[in-house]
C-alpha cells in the first residue's frame, strides 16, 4: 500500500512538472515575430509622405521614447525592445545616444519614459499599451561632432511584459552583415510634411553601397560601425523624431535588428542617404551591459566580461576577430 502511494505521488509530481513545462512553452514569445503581419508594400489608400502607416502592432518591438519636460506630447525618439534574459518580459531597449542630448548636455534618465505596444500616440491608455520610466541609460564615448558610437542601452524601471502587442526583436549574429541591396524596413513617429506623425509610419528600404555615404558625409561615415541607406530618385527618408528607431531585416521568417536611425541630411532632399548605427558591431558591448547575451563563439574574440571597456567589433574583417576601437561606457 505504501509503495502504491509513493508511485502515485511520483506520477502526480511528474504530471505537474510536465504541465508546468508545457504551460511555460505555451506562454513563450519568440523574438522578431508578429501576430499582426504587415505587408512590406504600401497600399494606394494609405500612402503618406516618406512612407505609409503600419498595421497597428505589426512591429511589436518598436517603442516610443518620450521626453517628460516636453508637454507637446511628441515622440522624442524610437527604440527597440530586446530580450537579453530569455524571460517573458524585458527591461532593455536599444536607441540612439543623441536622443538624450540637449545641446551639449546629457539629460537625466528620469526625464524620459518608454511606451510599448503603441500605434497612435493619442491612444496611450488602450489595452495594448505599456509604459515605464527610464531608470538609466548606458552609452559609449559618443562624439556628437561626427555622430559615431551613437547607441545606448536603456534600462527601464519596470519591465514590459510580452504580449501579442509587445514583443522583442531578434539580435543579429556576432559580425552579422549583409550585402548592398538587402531588403529591410524602418519605422517611426517622425516628421511628415513638417508635422510629427501621430501613428507609426514605415517604409521599406535597401541597404546601399557605403560609397554613397562616404561621398555625402566624408570621414564622418564609418563603415565598420555604421550602415548606409539610400532610396535612389526618391524623397523617402527618415526624419526628426525617427532617431533611434530600428532598421530590421527578415531572415528565416523572423525580423532581425541590424541598425538604429542615427543621422542624415534634409528629410525631403532628393536621393539623400541616411546613416544607421550598425548593431552587430556593438553586440559584445550590449552583452556587457546586459550581462546575459552570450554568443557561442564569444571566446573567439577574447572578450573579458570583467573589463570596464566596451569593444567594438570590426564586422568588415573577413575573420571578424579583431576590434577596430575601444571606448569606455558611461552609466547615466
């Protein structure tokens, strides 16, 4: 009788564990996947200047960064939710460092908050939306004169829970790269006809030959840590308010984050090129800031997590095993 009771207890425990595992699996939220698929080609009726309105929550990893002292209810920058801890929530956002600059002064992290699950900025109280204040942001030694190292890891006070409206985007492989002509997408709430967009706008773009940005921006353009995007014979471009937003490409049915909107020329200038921060070049620094993301070939780069220096990967190196520079990070 005692043995039967023990066996029954064992079987019950086993069933409970299996159900718990099955429940966790059912609640998993893979990166780079949306429950509201978006066409990458515009429809005639929703076409607007520089792009077109997205389907609501089609890109659930895009967040809006708001500046609290600005009472005009405008998006300061865009950002991308990433998952470094492999949980069903995340407190980590990638955006551009220049978003936190006022003149030559860095703003306090507490002056900002982030909204996920947002489509229309006038509807921040619907069920899809989650809001969290910025606790701190971690940045490299950013040079505003040449706009290099334009990337910050934002840590939120409260994590954003993964839902059908809020999900992370996939990070690329270390040294991940692509060839000119790759089809990608960018999106944001930036200016349209000189007026901030109230709904999330998007456009499909192609990765351009870096020579275009070298020609337009000279030595300010660094191919090792930046990406050149240009739509020939077009005025379609990112604009003020789009900064920090993602450049993402579809790979094996999921979207992967490759760039962050950094800078460009006039929004409506014909044949203008835009420059994006190259995310793969900063993966090990992101790893150090998050402390969790561990690519399998990390030892190949001889990267020490205990170091206070962040290393920028030279993604152009054929072996991709050298750093092209080292900078210190500054918590804010």
